[in-house]
C-alpha cells in the first residue's frame, strides 16, 4: 500500500511568542515492511533546523529554532511511503514467553533496536502490581509469544473503553488502568507495563493508522490522528512483532511506524519551549491518504 501523509500542527499564541525551540519527531524511520519515498518539512514563519541525535529509542529528530516574533507557528510534515507488511501468524514453533525472556537477557545487541533497552521500567511506564497481575492471565511463560501478545491486546480492546476525556497526555498507566478507559497511548503503556513485568522486552510505537470511512461515506481529509501501539521482541528469528491493543489487531499494512522508544516521552511528535507571556493553543490535523487504486 502506498500512502501520502500530511501532519499539520499549529500553535496559536495569545501574545506573540518571541522565541521557540522544538524537537520534531515527524519523519518516519526506516523499519521493516515500510519504505520512505519522499519527505518534506515546512515551517511557517520559518526557522533554523538541524538534525539531532535520538538519546533513546529510534527516531528521526529535527531541532527547530524560531527566533522571530510570531502569533502563529505552523509545522507541516508531508511523507510518502510504501508499506508492505504481512499480518503475523502464530506458529507452533514460535518461542515461548519463557524463551523470549531468556533470550532477551542473553542478547548482546547494544543497538537501539536490540531488546535490552525495553526490558525495564521507563520514566512514563513504571511497573505496577495491579497491571502485572491482570496481564499475567494471558502471559503464561510456556505460551507461544505471538499467541500471548495478540490475546493480551484483544483483552485490552474488549475490557477498556476508548474515552478521550478519561486521561491526559501525562496520565500514568496505573490511573488509566484503574479507570478502565483512555486512548491509544494509555492502552499501549498498560500493555507494555504488563509485558515488562513478565520479563519481556516491549517498546512503544508512535505512528499512523489508516482509517476507513463508514460504508457509503467519503473519507474525511484531516480527520485521522497519530496512533500508538506496542512492539514485542520475540527472539532473534521472529524479531519485533507489532500488536495494537486499541483495536485488538496486529501491526500490518495499515500501520505506519514513525518512531520507537521506551515510552511516549522518548518519541513525542513535537516537544519544546516557547517564550511569551500569554496562553497558547495547539491544533493538530493528520491525513493518511491511500494512493493505490483499491484504497
């Protein structure tokens, strides 16, 4: 599937801001099953940009500095990608969760794509006993890794309500778990907390999900949003396998990976500071357009 993605973020300042410095993680990374064909970044009213190193995780980071006074800052990211990623299929010879935990501890891969960095609690995803106990029902150590992963994702999808009013961007996983509601970020972080409590390497993915309009209706331009899901490392042969607990599905051709990290803090699409004396509002518009004739 070929996609055109347009992600627009606009900051409106009540009083013109004199300076802004942002970290942008908007350019999709190179990852299995997807190929970046073209990428463009536009900033209005303009500014200085430079690549920056990702301190943790896998992300393309651009440092943006805007030094002119402005009432509105618009950041537009445009990408064209080809995604060819089959749906994973659990197999009888998949490693068990016990195997995965052992292989992760034995791994000598120090790269950002290795399992070691994703085994332990992270700043936004601490371990929680209630979450660990609840997730453990699907995480029998002798169960096949892929079978267990999709079972847990589907139980989260069944048992939790998608409720944007239930949480904020900094809501801890324990609070979202107690409320049994939240958004994709919350569900991903709950699942990751449970997997790590079981000794399994799990990563947080930020990206986009192709959405389909109801039958008979036109696709709404700009109505899509950023999405979050989970990667579970399933040993050196299977590698990283993606599951989407918000929808109870595998990561496949409808998922576009932008960045991978320990938690949301590693790979937030935009973060930074601005200097000004008034309030600000942020507006985000995302459009994921299939370019193939059958999309």
